[in-house]
């Protein structure tokens, strides 16, 4: 074995002195294994240096002293000056520890389930601790973006199943993180024996208070999927979560809390104080929520009927404006449904929707189109870019739309009193679809669609004979003991009949039977007439009184022979 001597000015750099090397040579001079280790360590260090920076001389390893090139003495070999000698006094123990840690380091470097399983297949023996760590790593790297469960190919892998058998016999070797990760990654239907073993271990740790907030959230979601909202362990999870400091929760933990509570709405009253605290805390982390998390939170707020959490809804709405291009179709649909539920809308959201719709145009999913149109209709948003795009998409891709989606996409044109530039092509396409698929439409849906068309003077003359037929009216009424025609449907049928009389004099088909006529379109629940503007009405009444001198000369809310109501009419 040789020692390396360098120039004096390089001998004192920290990288040169490898702790324990010289001492190990003196203490274990005959140990070839140690010599090999030291030689390897020196070789790695030596090769990493640039050879042109220094000169090298070799001396025998058993020299009492070694010298620099200028002859000055350095520290004796027998008296090591470095602090790391103690670590090398027992090299066999150190090597043993390194050998034990090698599988764990290798597992942590794996980035796919296949890589983990391939490494496990090379091991001669598989201790339970290594099997537990491997199973944790497989589940950790194997979960997809949209799906928390492992792919079928991994679940059916023989090595993976061997890991499951090892952990099933003794799940105590799994860390808390590994325990809940594996539990969340395995399929719940049907529950396996491994799943039941993991749940039992989770409950033991839960009762002992050994789970952190993050692990409690993951466990709660798994219990909801596996045992439903009525299990006792879930109640214990919620109680322990309430004892945690919300400031220590990560954004994904807050989202998990919402999902847990969403799964058991019957417990909301009991945990409303905790939910209020979560709502208030979520206000501070909204900027850190991902698009998927924003969608989850809004959906949970709807399910939990948190109508008093409007500040949170409004703040989430600001994030939605920024995230609209990044939402999936399903996430965007749920976000808009939540805004409809809470009655939230603003012009920035409308503008963002317009940009998103214009960017995607014909590639938008019909379900998203119908939801966007419902949002515009119910919030009375006349957005010409959105309406024009929907009209163009329907003309080009009508076959992709279901009957429900067709009705929800076309009906807002009538409610908003808007005809798109391609109106002739739009209604020709609609007519051809109705002719081909008339009996596929539910009667109420079809009636709403045709009534909406009549509001923008696109009268469905070719379908009036079918609408007024006793067969259709019987379908509209339904069957059973509680079958009846609601007032809104009767008003819509009557209005279509009035259209055929007043606007389509050339129509000579069947008429609506008198017993189906309504006397007024002004119904308490949902009027077909434009809502009365009270401010304008009071101004008109005041002006008429000043002009005529008394209310005796005019009347209010006068019903005409054609079922419409006039706000004010002279006597």
C-alpha cells in the first residue's frame, strides 16, 4: 500500500485528508479487505483531481513519517490528527450498515413501479422491512394523475403480489406514510385480505394517536371508499383532525378534508364549527390550490350546502378565471354548476369563458357546451362569442350531442332572444335532427326546446301537429297515480298554440284541445312572461295618476284574451 505526498500548500485542503484512512492502515495492517476499501477511496479522490496542479511521490506505507517535497515534516502516521478516525475503528460494522441501507437507497431512486419490481427480482432474500419499503415505493410512484389506484398490470404482477403477501402477514413494518399510501392505491372492490389487514393496522395506530394530519386525511378518504360514511373509524379521524392545527395542513390536506365531509353530509351539522374553521382557513390558501383542487372544493361546498361561505366562493372564482384553460372538461363543468348553485358570476369569468370557447371552438365537449349555455341562460348573460360558437359547433357536429345536450344548448337562444349569424343553417340542422330522433327526446325536454324556438320567431310548424296530439300530451302527463300536467308545461303548450293562431295562419293541422288551455301565462312558480320591472311600473303608475287625476281610469295587471298580462291598461 502506498501513501500519497503532495506539495505543502495542497496537503491542508480538506478534500485531501480522507478521515480514517491512515489510521485504518496502521490499526489493521494485515486486513486486505480494509486495504482494498482505503485504496478505492483514495483512487476515487485522486482521479477527481486535475493532475497538472500538483506533483506526486510514493512512499512505503509503513514509514514512520512522510514528507512533503520541500522536506518539512507532516503529522506522524501513528498520531492521527483528524476527527473521523473513530468511524473507521470498526470497518466491518460500517460496511454492514452500508449494505443494509443500499436497498433503501436504490428503492428511493426508482421512478416507476416496473423499476422497483425489477430491482426486487434481483435480490436473493427479501426481508419484511425491504418488502414493506418496496410496496410503499410501488404505490407511491405508480399512481396516475387522474387515478389514485395502481394500473391493472402492476396489480397482476407476481412480484408485486409477493410483496403484498409479505406485508399482509406483518403490516407493522410499514411506515404510517407507507400504510396509507398502499391503502389508497389498492382496488377497493372486492376488498382483499391485504386491504383488511392494512385497515386493522391503521385503526390500531389511529386509536393510539400515532397518525399525523396528512396521514389522517389519506386514511379518511380510504375509509370512505372502503366502509362508507357510517364507519366508527371515520368519526375518530374527524375528531382527531379537529384537534390538529390547520396552519400545519398542506393544501392537498384541506382538499381531502372537504372530500371526507362531502362523503358524509349527514355529519355536517355535528362538525359545522370545524367546517367553518376550514372555510376560513381555505381563504388564505386559495392561491396555492391547483385547478383540480379548486374544482373539488367548489363541488364539496355545493354538496355541503355552504351558502354562507360566499367570500370563499368569490375568492375561488378569481382563481377559476385564471385556471379556465387548465381545467379538464369535467372540472370546468363542476365549477360552472357550483357557480350556478351559489349564484356567482362576474364579467371577468364571462370573458375568460369566451376566450376559452373561442380557442377550442369545435373541439369542445358537448357536455361542457351544454353547461356553459345553461350558465349563460340562467345568469342572463348574452355572450355573442359563446352563442355563435355553440351554433357553429352544433351545425358541424350535431351527431355528437345527446337529446339532453341539444335541448340545453339550443334553449338559451330563445331565452336570451338572440339569433346567431348562421341561424338558417342552425335551425335547418335542428329540424333534421328532430325528424330523425323525435321519439328519443323526453316530452318535457322537447316541449321546452320547441317553445324556446318560437320565442325567436323560428316557429316549429312541422312539429305542432305532433305536439297537440293526445298521444304526446299523454306522454307529457306521464303515467301512474300522480300523473299530471304542471302549469309551466301547460303554459308552454298554450303559447305554442297561440303562436299557431296568431303567427302561422297557414297552419291547418290539429288544434290544442280546450281543456289544456291556461287562462294566464303569469304563474306563481315560473312565469313565461318577462318579470315586471317594479321601478318602471311605479313610475308609469305615478305618471298616469298625474295625467288622469285618479287610479279609477286605469287598471293594473289586466289579463288579455290571449292569456298575456298587461301591467297597466286604460279602462
